[in-house]
C-alpha cells in the first residue's frame, strides 16, 4: 500500500499512434476476497494468483491467521493453508475489522456459525454489516456490543437457513452462503431472477455441495461438507478493464483485448456506459459463464446521458469523463455529487482544455475531436483519477502529467508496463 510519506513521482503519458494487443488487469476485488476466505477454511493448500491489490486483502489474510489458517504472500501470489470447514481456532485476541472494508461481511458470516466468542473491534457501521448483525440476532447468534467493540458467538446448535432474499437484500447473499457452509444440513436460498452468480461457482470450485436451479432462483447448499484447496487465478476486475477500454476507443487504429475479466454483477456498469457512448466493445463469455474476454476497437463516440442508475462507483466515473471529452456533443455524467472528488475532476479536465460544467447531481462534458492536453493533474492520492488522466494523455495533442504515479501501486501496480506492452509511451518527471 502506498505511503503518503514517499516522495512524489511525476509521470507523463504521451500521445499514442495506436494501441494493440492484450492488457491484463488485476483481479476482481469481490472474487479475491471470497477466494481468500474459502481458501482459509478449505483443507490443504491453495495458491491464489492475480489477486486484487486492495488493502482489505492483506487485512483479511491477517484475520484468517488469527483463526488458525496459514496465509503468506510469496512472489506475487497468496499461499493459503487451511484446517478445513468447522476447524477454526477461537481468536486469542480481538479481531481488528478496521481495514477489512467490503470483506467484513464475509468474515462476519463465517464467525456467526461458530460456537465460540469472537471479539471484534473497528467494525464499520454500513447497511450490509448492520443488516447482517440484525439477522444474526434474530437467528440465535449472540450479538453483544461493548463500547466501540462487538462480541459474536454462534449458537451451540445451528439450524439450516431457509431464506427468500429480495432484490434489495442480495448484498447479504454471499455472507449468508459463507455462514451456511459451516451449518450442518441443507440451507435453501430463494433468489430473484438471475440472483445466482459468480460466488456460487467459486464455492463449487472449492468443493462445496451446492446446487443452483436452472432458472438461478434457488440455491441449495449442504453445510459442513469438506472444502479442498486448489490453485486459482482470479479473473480481472471489469471496473479496471474500463481504463484500457477507453484508451483503445480514443487512440486511432487501436484494438485491445482484456482477457478473462469477471462478470460479477454490480461491476459491469462502466462497460455499459461506454456502450451507451457508442463504443465498439465485444464481450465473449467463457464456458464457465463467470468470465469473458473483452475486445475494444477504436471508433467515434457520441455524447449522451450516463444515468446515475448505472451501477458505477463515483470514483470510476472519472474515466467516463475522459471518454466523454472525445464524444460528439454533450455528455451528462450523473451520480457525481458536489464535493472534493467532482471539483478535482473538473479542475483537471479544464487544465487539459476540456469544456465541462458542474451541474446538480453530475458533470456535463462537451466533447471535441481533438483535446489539447498539456496539463498537470493533482491526483490527491486517488489512483483512479491518476489512471484516467494517463489514459487521456494517450490521445491528447500534448502529454498529460500526473503529480505522482506511485498512487497507482495499491490498485494497478503494473499499469505502466501493461500499457507500454500495447504501444503506450510514458516518461518520468514533468512533461515538456
């Protein structure tokens, strides 16, 4: 993880005549978290490659060590040795959840099925975490708050789950599936249309006795069945795939393939937005139904409205503004509330000759055939802002410089090397 105390390392991206070839992106964070947790409760060794570099992964590995698993980072891979389902150690000290982020619900689900005290500190109050704790309390799990801390203890005799999860509660599904893994008997989950997905397939790969109905609306999971460690390469993050995708759309005569990206629902919104702008994107699913190869070709873009309803985190809308800068006409990017992130994006766009206006709830970008570039962007420790403006520099008349290329290290550490492989050009220090 990047330390803010490191000296800044300015990095400039220069106009690319073309971009051609494959660009591999780091692993999907949601899949990485679940793979790590399953490896930690499987019997035997797992080797996990192409894992997400997000800090929550290291924090989750630390928690699994406290529960008896061996989790080590070696040569770009996680090596995990678990003791088997139902064989967790009672933690000798409080488990620190402060760095877990979106991995916290998975660990909560696992702990809630075990009849031992799990003291927890640093748990963030989020809708998903709060809903899980409410569910646990209603279903025999002891949930006791102690100041800023929390104590969980699973019931002595667990009962299989039989749940109907509505559309709005699907974020609870994977943590509850994890809980069901450690409950004797068959748990049943009734899901809305298309609710069964990547998590179920990954659990099956580890050996979980799990059956998905043909329509995807019911999942039956037999708990306390052995899981077996294996070697697994995490599919690429589709949100990160948007960066080479936009670069290919903007650099003439480009054709870039991003192999093996995850089809995790909730992380495909950026690609949907690029198609709304008229981007030439082709997604070829693999036989597993959980991954696909994405090929993107250069072509004209047309301004449109990118609605807030698209499932895109606010920090991932900056790369859409770069695409919109080259689209014919105006593009309204909704879902960008007024605040520091939007102000930083607006300033960086204007510093590179792009016309834009902050509007209520969003940002209006006026596209143009050629963008001057030449600006220096203050990244404010935002890796996605940094990557977005390096992509911009690949298509502008003058190079675009970011104040610190090091901010990308915790998210896409091989960004420069991956893009250089397909024809991009970078230089260290301020561009001339």
